[in-house]
């Protein structure tokens, strides 16, 4: 898909992997709309990049539809890169012997998994109405995590949600094939974004050392580069790609 002049929606675009992707796709000539929470830095980030900010919660159909309206007002929506997500620890049995919080579990699954389904379905419905461009109408890039396969202790809601995203990738690609829309997922390992930037230097060093090769944290630009490649490469469809320097996370 050639995105020059087309609209692209980047969720979670105010920070980390999403912000790097928004910047990269803007450089490639796309009309980028950044969707992120009203409380995020989206307004300032979009102003600095010369793009549009659409405040929205990915789990809320009305605000996501308003963001899609903003994108389509500029140009047909040809690509979605869905990066919005969050962590949140839950143990099955807590320190005091009580069962883990159902509410906390549900909250993390809601943002990461239900939010992904919500954005994907609403964006795909818009793309399905596009004219074919070189044989396709749109491309959707989702974001899982290596925790989908090797969730660490405490990551049970996050790992469940990310495994759900891996699980939906092929069926979504099959579902949207007749509409000429591709769906591919990136599963990042350890990336140097604001989540990890907050950790002490010692912890960051030990995390870097746990990556076989290259033995460092991933850069957000490396995620952005793969997202752009997926958008351009028509044969990438229905697959989840690990982007992780061969890391396999330990239990803790
Ligand atoms: N950084 C890593 O090492 C890493 C590893 C594996 C997976 N991931 C995944 O990559 C994605 C991006 O992570 P990041 O490191 O850039 O994180 P980040 O915290 O820098 O950015 C995430 C963005 O999502 C937004 N967001 C959160 N909940 C939202 C909601 N309900 N509606 C709209 N926006 C919402 C936040 O405001 C934030 O701007 C996430 O899905 C994360 O799970 C990151």
C-alpha cells in the first residue's frame, strides 16, 4: 500500500512506539491522525509533528468514530497502526492469600484486547468502502507482545490480552480478505519507551543483557520501520512477527 497522501490512524500515537510510527509515516508522506487519551501528550506531539490529534479512548466507539471521521475528512483511510495499550499486574493469589482482582484483570483486558477489536472493526468498516489502490483497500497493523507466549509472573491480564491479539490476527485477515484489507501484528520484545525509561539504570542494563543479539533494548524507530514495511509489503498478511532480538522472557 502506497500511503502517500492517504490518511493513516496511529493509536497510542502520543508516546513510545506509536509516536515513532506517526513520525515515520508522516515522513513517508501520509496524512497522520494521532489517536490517544485526552490526558495524553497527543496535542503537543501532533503540533510538533504537524499532524492531527484526535482525543479518544480505544474502548469507546463514539470517540474512535470521531477520530476516524477526522482522518476521512482529510483523505481516504488506508492504514491503521494500533499501538495503544497498557500494563497492569495481577497475581492469581495475592500476598495476603486473597484471590487476585477481577476488576484489575478486566481493566487490562478491556484496554488491550477489547480496545483492539473495537478499533479494528471501526477502521475496517471505513477501509472497506475505499476504492482499490493497487489491488487493496487498507492495511491494519496491530501490536501484541512477546508476553503473548512468555508472560512473566504478574502479567496474567496483559499476557491474556496480547495472546488474544495474536489469536485474532489470522481470523481477522481471513475475515477481511474479501474486502482487500490486510491484518498483521507486531509482537515487540523489550523496547526503550517511556515505560522502560522510568526504570533504574541497573534494571535497564540487566534487561538489555537478557536480549541475546543485539544485546540492547529495541528503539521505537525499529518498530516504526517494520510497521511501514508491513504497510508496503502486500504479501504480509495474517501473521504475527516477533521483533525481539531473540529474547525469550524468563518466568520473572
Ligand atoms: N515498550 C515495550 O517494550 C513493549 C513491549 C511489548 C509490547 N508493547 C506494546 O506496544 C504498545 C505501545 O507501547 P509503548 O511502549 O509505546 O507504550 P507507551 O506507554 O509509551 O504508549 C502507549 C500509549 O497508549 C495510550 N493509551 C493507553 N490506553 C489507551 C486507551 N484506552 N485509549 C487510547 N490510548 C491509550 C497511552 O496514553 C500512551 O500514549 C502497547 O500496546 C504495548 O503493550 C510495548
